[in-house]
C-alpha cells in the first residue's frame, strides 16, 4: 500500500470525513502530471462471504468530480450502483449526515438499499482504521447517517452472535400506492393467475424507489421467472409514478424454515443480487397485511439463481394503521481497494 493510501486511511477520523481527506486529495492531484487520482473501495453487500451478495463501488471523496464524470465512472464500474461521498465540515455531517450520491450505469437515483448499507460500512471501516478513531466515543462508530436525495438515513451497527458487524438502515417511511389486479399482472408477466398468491394484495410501494410487490405462490415458479415482457413495462409507465418503478417477486415457499422469503429482482437491464430498497417495501407490505408481525425480523434470501446469494434482514413497526420504522439490514465485506486516475 503506497504512501498516499496510508495517509488516506490514517486521516479518516470519527470527527467527520471532510477534513480528513483534504490533504490526501491534494497529494494525489500532484502525484501524476495531468491526472487526478481517487481512492475507491469495492464491497460485497448483504453477505459475509466474499464474491457473494451485491457488489458496490464507493468513492470516499468525490469533491473534485463533476456529475458527468460520476456518471461515466458508474458506467466504467458497470455495477448495479456506484456511490460518491462528498465530505463536509464535521458539524454539518453530524447535523445532516454524510452527503452521498448514488448512480446506476445510466442515471443518478435518489436511493438504493445496498448502496446505503455498503457506503455506510465502508465509511465505518475507514474510520476504524484511522489512528484518531481509536479514542473516539463508541457512538461515533455505532452509527453513521447518510444525507441522500430522499433525506437523512441512519445506519446502525452491532456485532452479531458470530462476531461479525451487522449494519441496519432505517429507511424513510413507506408510501403505499395503488393495488393491482391479479389477473392483469399475471397476463402482463406471462403467468397464470394461480401462480400468484392471493394471501395479500399486489401493491405499489416506495421507501425511496417504487416497486410492485408480486407474491408468487411456489418457489419453482419464482425460479423460472425471466425478464418481464415489454407489455409489463408499458403498464409500469402508465402508473405515472416518479422515478424508477419495477416488479419485485417474493415467495413464502422457501424450502428452508430459517428463510422467511425468497425473492428476485429481475429488471429490464438484468437481475439484481440484492435489492435493499425493494426489501424495505416488502417489510412494510408484510406488516400491513399480517404476513409478518410488527418488529419481527424476516430473513430474505435473494440472488441464488445468479449465484450471488444475498441475505437481507427486514422488519417494520406499526402504529395503528401506520407502518413506519422500516429497517433493512445485513453484512458487508470489502473485496477490493484501489486508486482511479482521471
């Protein structure tokens, strides 16, 4: 590990990201004539095993990057999402959170589950590796707040029974949208109405991104799903919902008593190993319709079909008819570190 990288890791302190990175950015700007250098970390999210879960690239200091450059870098990584951190004064970060922007290869999005958890885990890891953070108060490392386009999102950390760090994000309150007709959705997805469970309605929900939760009756049906036909996406466009909208498939037929739900996020541009935003919507949906009681943690398994198993743990609260306090958690393990030159 080179001198600039060591300096970078040693200056991330519990007081905030901003001041810690200023010296490193200047050093990397001067290190190669005509180029700028940016440290990055790649981390596998919703797993404790490397090469599983959903990979994420995190740039801990993007202050010298333009929006166009960030979009180009998201295409360059070609991952589901890439995140860019904008360090600020520690007092601002304590009040508003660490500013983060999230990009998919073709656009910026306001929220994402695995980018939120993964970015918070990377920032926590970097702070822990700093000399200064060793004397920090435990609260500084027990939680990190991110300032996202959907608002402030808190991510808390704790050790699980195996001694691994478990992170849990508190997503914004769910917004329940229209209920969809089972026969209509079945026809759009080239399924039989009997393939879709009648235990709970199919409904549009959002905790930052919109999804239609499609409850599949049998695991075998879930396993044979493919990308939805064009007619299914024409239907989504007619819903007039803001931002990205997609289908998220879940089944209670898991074949494993330890797994509450099996899920798949099959989108027009491919399949997602783990969809934390949709999992948060699913948590709210389960509690609203009595599939899971309030505060009960449900273990969701996604990504099996594409050999990237992802373990997502969800729960939500209920106060009268209101569903809130949606929490989505899991593990994350760093897989790669490097420096990008522009």
